[in-house]
C-alpha cells in the first residue's frame, strides 16, 4: 500500500505506514496511534488521532470462528436488509411511474394542441 502524503503529513512512527498495530501478535488490529490511516499530521504525531476519524475493521474466517451471533440477531439483520432493499426498489418504481405520468400528460397536451390546430 502506497500512501499519498500531503506536505503537512508524515508516516506514523508506530506502524511505519502499514496501518497495523505492531504490538499485536495474534491478529491484525489497527494501529492505536494513527487509527489505521498509516499517516498523521504533526499534532496527531504528538497526541494520536481522534479515534472517530478513521476506523478499519479486518476479520479473517479464523477470527470470526471465535464469535457466535444469535439466530434472532441474524434474522433481524436479514429482515432490515430486505426492508431496505424493498424500500429502494419501491422508491425507484415510484420515480419511474412519476416520470411516465409526466410524459403521458405532456403527450396528451401535445395531442390536444395538434387537434386544435
């Protein structure tokens, strides 16, 4: 990964720009100093980054095997995703219907004007 550094930025001296926590030996975690950005400005170099600016999550299948998710939670997530997809589809369909109605009204207006001429 090649980082683009602005003139006021520098590579994080903790992770050396790799964005991984060098002290973690078990699995990949984000660098606590740069919060996974791999770079800091001069103030962040002294104080560390605001943890809400850059978040990075990396999981492997081995990491996920250690966690179990309740079936009720999975069902709720699936239901929410399906509802969101349905909502997006319906909004798209409504937009199409509205555009079609505008075209029909315009067509009728043009036909009345042509008949009147």
